[in-house]
């Protein structure tokens, strides 16, 4: 066979035998952590919720003889806004009160809830950083998982390339929850910022339609904790083992 007919790549079937016992153990643990972390992350972000906001109606402003007064309401009107990668929908929860929940009362409560929902969305959209963090988190999730998934077949061709590529993917996936937290924090800052207080104060009668809401924010749902657990127990050990293999134990890899 001439030199021009030599194959470009020759697979070394005995590369596993040439590895030391420590290299084999580290490589096995590395691959297991990579697979488990990827599966857990795919499961978690599929059902993830960045945050959950509750706006509870506590009072209604009324006018009588030209005098505005604040009337306490005894209805637990709650607007729940869930925002995640796959989930972005409002949910209205009506309850409480001493009167029967007739159609008239239901429409009254729904009207208040829809006003609260518009308020919440206005506050979130007024934040400069909120949408940026949301889409940046989505990009990190997608890019990190793509690197992890596409790096696994490279173990046959180039072990170093596989480790470096999957390490980059794990870094992106580890940065995802950080930007997730930044998203929730940006929304919280937006709601309680000076700009949002402008809607609660000077323009309350025009925009809030004479309604007073109490805002409660909840971050880190169950799937978010799964993301954090996969980052802590899978991706971080991957980075450490990957650096040890590529930097300190490259021979015969």
C-alpha cells in the first residue's frame, strides 16, 4: 500500500490497555458523572420554573363624595405567574370571602386578577436585565447540553477532545443556574424598585385601577434544586477530574 493510500485515522483498539489504573478509574467516573449530569439536567430544565410570583389583592380604593378611601377586601385573590423555559403562563386562584362565590363575584375577582397580572408583566418588562438573563440562560442551557451530548462519541477518536468539549459543556450548564438566579433577582429588583413604585404611587389610580396588591416571589422550584444538585455532584467533579486527566495525566490518553 502506497503512502497516499494510508488511512487518515487508525483506531487504536488497545488504548484502554495502555491506561494506568488511576486513569481508568478517573475516566470511568468522569463518563458516569457526564451521563448522569446530562440526564438530570435534561429532566430538570424540561419542568423548570424560573420563578413563581403571587400577587394578592389586599385593598380596593373607592371614591365617595369626592373623597378617596381605601377599603380592605376579604377575598384572597391570587395571581400566580409561572415563568420557565417550557412554561410561561398565568394562573388565577380565587378564594376566601364570606359571600357565596356567584358568577358576579367570580367576574369581579377575575377582573382584579387580570389587572394584577398586567401589573406584574409591566414590572418585569420594564426591567432591562430580566429578558436578557432569561434568554442568556436559555442559550447556556442549550449550548452546554449540546456540547455534552456531542462530546460523548469523541471518546473513541480523541479522549482529550472529548474531555475538553464536555468540560466546556459542564461549565455552561453550571453557569445556567447562576443566570437563572440572576433572572429571578432581576425580576425581584424590578418589582420592588423605584420604577415599579411609581406605579404603586403617583399613577396608582390610572394604571392599577384603584387596586392594591401584595407581591410574593418564590424562586428555585423542585426542578431548580435538581439542576443545582446535578451541577454540584456531577459537573463540578467532572471539571476537576477533566483537568487532572488532561493536564497531569495525558500520557496514553
